[in-house]
């Protein structure tokens, strides 16, 4: 399919039903048609015309349940969203990958050597090389390609722009060289491998799995080598609510110590109980030994362990609520999780900069505006950044207006839960 062919197909409406499946409304279909057309135009400006083009999409994700539980082998609940990374791709007869991401310099990766490259650490070529290396190790065919990507997944928002990119590389390899037969979970695992072992960032599997699988998913990390992943049959569109992410524009710098302290303190409590991770610990034994634990680990570590046990159990309850379409119970559990994060996990603001509490303020205003009608919680790692809210339609306009007035124009993002994960149009 040449460039002119696929352009005419997009303009004629041939892809409209699939665009509706991915993006929902008529306005979103129109917007994304123009987005794909621009991406095609940008592709041939960089790589030239000719050859068959393939269009692909991978969504970002939103964490819904299990705040800071995955690194202690807990359970999580997440969903794919309609903000995504798209790619226009053409197969190459050379063992070279060329990826031009909008706004960035072109990356060129030679596939004749797939071992980690030191100078690529913390850079996108490491992710490409790592995904290809892992898929080849698993027995899949890999090869060269040219790709132009454009992403509307918000960076620094906790919506997993990096995971979406990693999964996109696996999606391209699946479509071009393996007849789209690579399982989404395998794509996610290859993406995690690349980020952890090649890029150099320790990470769980939640982000990549949600991006690859789509919809609402729950993951149990009791065995991290064989996590139990389930996609839930729940249609969020029927709830008459909107998933909102509010960016409080907090300062993300110098938060590494805050993030590391959560995992470190949880593991310290686990070690004092004779285990490596809190998931391996008996909750009743923890409470029986709580006086001893607070003396040895400190009160904050004990409180964070309390959060882990509570939120790990809440994921099960949230999952059951979605399975039974009990959305009112689900919202109550979301609020419980958010309050646990505030009181026990304590990842709402950094004690190094207590003057700045944008997340706390966003949660307080959400409670005032939504009351018993909606739900709200911290989103992602915390300390600065974003909150998540489930807002009923009758309160949506007021909520968006207030949040944008408080935190800046377009601070509040309205999202759709997307059923499709890694996707190829043709």
C-alpha cells in the first residue's frame, strides 16, 4: 500500500470505524484522522516515498488501584486510555531500525549486535535494542524498519509515555515480521526487559501490560516471573462518568529519594518479619509485632506497610466491583485507596518542600466539588504531579472549569478508557 493509497483510504472514511473504536467521539475521529495524515506526511518528508506503509497505535495507561504495591509483589488495577502513540512504518531490507519521533532527532539502531550499549543507557535506542534482543531470544523474527512516531501521551503525567513507546517497538516487530501473532503480554514483558536491562531503569510490569493489553486489567505480582494478568469485561462508557487526570504542575525534580524511601521502608518491614517483600508477610503477624516494628523501622515505615496490606486487598474488591458492574462501590474503594495513600503511604507531597502541596489541594477541591457523586485519588508515584478523578457528567463542566482556573489552562484532561491495546490498522 503506497503513501497515496493509504492517504485516500483515511480521507474516504475506510478507517472511521476503527478510529471510533480507539478514540470514541466524532470530534476525536476527525482530530485523529488529521493526526495520522500529518504523521504520514512527516514520514515521507524524513524517509521518502514508496513502499507499503503500516499504521499502528499503542495507548497510554492510568493506574487505578494498588498505589505503590507492585514493587512489593502486590496486586494492581490499571486501564488503557485514548491518549496514544501512533506510528507510520515501512519495512526495510537492511538490519537497521530508523525511528524519528516527533520533536526529537532520528535514532538509528544497527541490529547486527543486540547486546546492551553503555552510551545508550537512559536513551531511546536502548529501548529499541532491548525489545528486539528479547523478542529474538524468545524465538521471534526481527528485522529492520523505518518509523515516524507521534505521541499525545502526556510526559511526566504518570500515563506511561515511555511504556507506550517500548510496546510500540514490539508491536511493529509483531506486525512486520511475525504476522501480528506476538501475544500482548509477551510484548509487555519484552518492553519491561528493555527498560530494566538496557535502558537502566528498574520497573514493574504494570505500565507495559496495560498499554499492550488494553481495557481494564488486573495484575497479581505474587510471582513476578509469571504474573497473573486478567482483562476485565467492563464498559466504562456506560457509567456516565469521565476519567479525569489533573496536572497540578508540581516540581518533579529531586524526588528520587522520596520514591526510593517507599520501596525501601516497605522492604525493611518485610525483612524484619523474615521476608523480602511485604506480599510474603502475614498481615496478622505484622499487627501482632507492630510495637517492635515501629521501634526498629520507624512509624512511617509501619504506616506504609499498613497501606500496602490495605491497598493490596482493595484491588481484589475493586476488581469484583467492576466484574459485577457495581460502579458506586468501585468509586467508594477509589476514595478509600486515595485516603490510604494520603494518611499511611504519605506520597502526596514531599516533606522536603512542604510549602508546595498541589496534589493535596487538588484532592481537597475534588472532594468539595464531587462529594458522594464522584471519586478521586493520587495518580501514579505521587509527591507532585497528577491526581485522578471519576467525574459524573452533571458535574464535569464545573469540575474542569475549577481545576483549570486553579492549576492553569488545560490542566484537566478528559480521558476515555480504551478497550484496544497494541493495535495495527492494516
